[in-house]
């Protein structure tokens, strides 16, 4: 793909008299404060509200806007929300507005990447900013799609997005999950609906020879944690002959993976009975019910109430840090959880521990694990540091978009 105005950072032209230059006159203009364009010209797609000098208050949430620097030079076009900290999410650089043709080409590029990765029929097709479609998530499950709209901008563009998805994928069904907690920050209501075709009674996610039942309407995220694909494969390869404990197992992703990898026993623990019901059904479906068992419990309570040690322990908790204001509290929670889990690992055993909190940096995650190990006097060796599967691409200009952090530990 060659460089062009749409994808390359915009230069800093001197505009003609009148300030707006040759920007699209049909779009409202948002003007930045002096010097605030530097980060954007390096590829960051977010304009923060405190970086805006003029033009934001008059904009309707979800509308497209032309962003210009303090001299009127075009930066890019994006969708705006005057009520949020992230005021504009850029889709293009320069003057190119977002239309059906652009959306279609972005979807093609994202799909071709996944096809080149050889991911089969279950994968993340669109990963928001990572695929230059900010605020949009699309996951493919066999012949169906689950899309998430996280922003007012994607809500406004949905009439362009849905036809493009249907045209390119010919899905039997499409579910729109407009129920993420992020939507409350955008001032948006939640809704979930089947927007195309008919949802089957038992949609599945296929991965590494296993068929996982998932709940496309009410399950966490889009119904299955696709970001952990490679970590599940890695953990599966370390399971043969060992008893494995999977905490926060959700619908049994890691629990079934280790059973298929030859684990002698695989216990999944989760607080959600609907998720465990799907996990049990998947174990039966894959012929793994004799190895897998599931227990409904809070993971903290389970660890405090059991003295058993396991040669393999996996932690995949939900995000403990929902905002920057909760970082200290969330770190303390992660540290307590990891300390409890480390104390339940057989000496010489392995633990895989993860965090999906994008407010938690890689280095701080390592530090809290080190503090947890010191707390319970269980030295650890880091055997590997991993992130999300490659169908969850990130941008170098947004390091926090690499939200998933996972450590493989040997516990002494």
C-alpha cells in the first residue's frame, strides 16, 4: 500500500487567507491550540478536549469534523464528541472525509490481514484504532459476526458499516453489541440486537480444533476472549500430565485448551453460572467432560478457602482498573490476587497471569507480580512476556492500546 494523503501524516501547509484553506467546507472545523498538533502528526489518532481552541462546543456528538492546527492547516478528519475527554477520533489525515468507500477499503485491508495470518473462521476482523476504524470492533465466529460500537462516531457511521460488512462477508447473522461500559462515557445508551439474519441457538468459536460455545448477545465482550488465542495455545503445550487450575475461566477457554493438551485434570472457576453452563456444554461437545470440571465461586474466595497446590495455575481476570482514578486501587487488587495464586502453585510449577487493564503498564504489572511473590515468599522466574493475538493490532503512537499483558512464571 503506497503512501497517500489518506494514510500518511499530513504536512504543515501554509493556508490561504481566510484560515480554513481548502478544508472540506461541508464539515465543521475544530481548531487546535498552538503546538497541540505535534503528537497527532506523529500518528496519534486522538484529540483531547483540552487541546481544542475552538469549534468543539457547537458539534453534535458523532459528527464528522475537520481538525486544523492553530494556523488553519489541516490535520485530519474524525468523529467528534464534545462531552468526552477524547474529543475527536481521527479516521483520516488531511482533508478526506469518511464515506462508504473508505469504510469498505478499511474493512478489506483488515480482512486481508487476518486471511494472511491463517486464522481460520474465528478471529477479530476489526480492532478499532489498530485497523484505522476508531471505536469499532468486529469479531467473526464461523458464519456470523458480532460488532461492537463503542463511540457516538461509530453509531453515526453504522448505516455505512453494516452494509459493507454484509457485502464483504455474506454472514448468516450479525449481532450489534452496543453495550460496552465505554458507551456511558460517550453519553450513549446501551442496546444489543440482531441486525442481520437469524442468530443460531448455539453459536461457536472454533480454535485449535476445539469448538467453544459462546453467548453473542450477553457474554463478556463479544462472547469469547479472542485476544488470548496464542496464550491458550502456549498454555496448552505446557499442560500434558499436569493438574491445571483456571481462575476466571469464563466459558472455559483455557480450561478446555489444557484438557485437549493432555492435562490430567482441569478445573475452571468463575462466578458466572451462565458462562460456566456454556463451558460445561463445550466440554461435552469436545469430548473433554471426563477431564474438565467447573466450580462457581469468586476467585479470591476460592483461593482463600483452598489449601491445594497445583502444578499449573492460570489467571485471566477482568480489568480491575476502569479509569486512571482507579489505578492505585486496581494495582492493589491485582497484587492480592497474584499473591494468593502464587501460594497455590506447586514448587517448580508454572503460572500464567494476565491483566487486560490498559491503564496498567507492562513495567508496573511486572512490579506488582514481584511484590506479590515477595509477600508470599515464593520467588519466581519470568519465562515469557506476551500480549494479545496478532488479529488485535496496535499503533506505535498509542502504547496503551497494547492493553493485554501476560506473564509466564516459574514458581520456586
